[in-house]
C-alpha cells in the first residue's frame, strides 16, 4: 500500500515545519485509504464495472488541531479532478446555481447543480463544514445524495461532530437524515489532540497593538504570515442578497481593515455570517470613535458582540487602548461593555473553550 500521506507528513516533521502529533498521525491512514481508492483506474467497456468509490472522511476536532494542515497535504496529493473549498463559500455557489436553474424554469433546482459538480470533480474537500442556516439545512440532504450517487468522494473538516451539526436549529428533525447519510458515506474520525497549534503560534505574542502605526502593521504582518504562509484569497459571504467581502482569508482566518466591515452599510446578519465563517479575525486600523463616526462605532459594537458570542479569536491594531477608543459622544457610555469584551478577547486562551 502506498504511503503518500505518511511520506508527506514525515517530510514536514523532518523539515521542522510541524512537530509529530499522535492524533494527526492516527488520521493519516484514512486519507491514505481515500487516495488509494481514487487512484484505481476507471475501466470503461460494455462488461466492465467501475470500482466503487471509497468512503469519504469527516475529520472533526477543536480549533487549531491541524485539520487544515492535513487537508493541505491531502489536496495536494489527490490524483483525480478535485476541488478544495471553504464550506460556506461552496454553499453560496450552490444557491447561485439553484437561482440560475430556477431562472431557466427548472423546478428541481438541486439536481442540475449536483450534476454539474459531479461532472467537474471526483473529490470534494470541504474546510470547516458547519450548518447554521435553515435554508442550507433543507438543501444539503438532497445535494449530497446526488453527489454521493454520482460517485463523488467527500472529505470534510469540522469543529464539531456530525451529530452536532445544525444543533438546536429550526425544524432540525428534517435535517437528521442528512446526518445519517454522512455517517453512512463517510468515516467519522475525531482529531483528538490536546494541542491548539494556532494558539501556540500566538502564545506569548500580543494580539492588540496600539497605536495603529507602521510598527503595529509590521508586527501583525509577521503574525499573519505565520498563520497563513502568505497563501490567502478573498472570501465573499452572500447575506440576504448582498456580498460581504473578507479581502484575505485562509483556513478559517481572515484579515480586514476596520473600514471593510464597519465603514460599510452592514448589520447584525452580516456580522453573524462573518462570525460563523471564521475562527480568527484580524482587524487593522481601528480609529478613535466619536459622534463624527457614530454609525461606524455602532457597527463596531455589533461586530464585536457577534465575534464575542461565537468565541472568535481577535487580533487588532487600534488608535488607542479599548477604554480610550470611544470617550465622547452618544453611545460612549455603553461602549464600556465593548471595551470590556475586547479586553477579555485579548486574554491568553480566549476562544479555546469551544471548538
């Protein structure tokens, strides 16, 4: 049996890029099994039967356990047409495809979308699978039935086990068959290591820099490079018919300027979507807040509330310390709560309590 994943993993350990981790090593055979199954030739002919596709993999575990790193190795080794995509972005594409199908008068808009995807790839690799929207919850069952039926192999990472997807969601009973489908067509494996490597890269490093000057940007640039390796792309979140753009995104981490999120006419639904899509957010250039930029200040308060409730890690540069960001004007008294939350989010270990 080939040892592609084991070899790639060993190379990263030997180079010093990662430390060996028993939980990560325990997941390698599952990735290897899928690579071997996908590499089987699809023989065509009247009496020849295509080999059954291998079961997929649902790899779950807490933030920073190394899921994305393993997916990097896997995605680079897949021997067939494949696509790796953040699950949130994928579902936005699905909705767009369904809208196009409906515009053509197609009643069952899910089927052509599933067929198009299956025609393009034999393997789909999803980063950070999560279902929080009732519309997505009602679509994914039929969509994945179509993908699995066409032989598409799905590999997904998530912060939670399948049974916790869409937990406490509206009409969740209608979603349960999808969970059963995942368990039937994918091997479920927990990445149970106790080390949060993302937090480890931040250990001992400040996460709030003031003033927001060239030195602050250079220090955040260094942290960002360590988190992403310089490999970022924009992530567009479709929220109630409008686009919310995160200019830089990689493996659950996003970087924006204050104006990108708070200088735009965005509201609570937009910030909830951001909080659902990322596990770490870098905000550059938070200004002083006052009656002159009252709308931006209100949006910033709403954004921090959404990030706080979702336990998103925060790195920021700002004009001043939290308590001095908003000292005059309407709403300055209420900002004390936001300043307190910012202080808490700056503390060591913030965001590690939940996956």
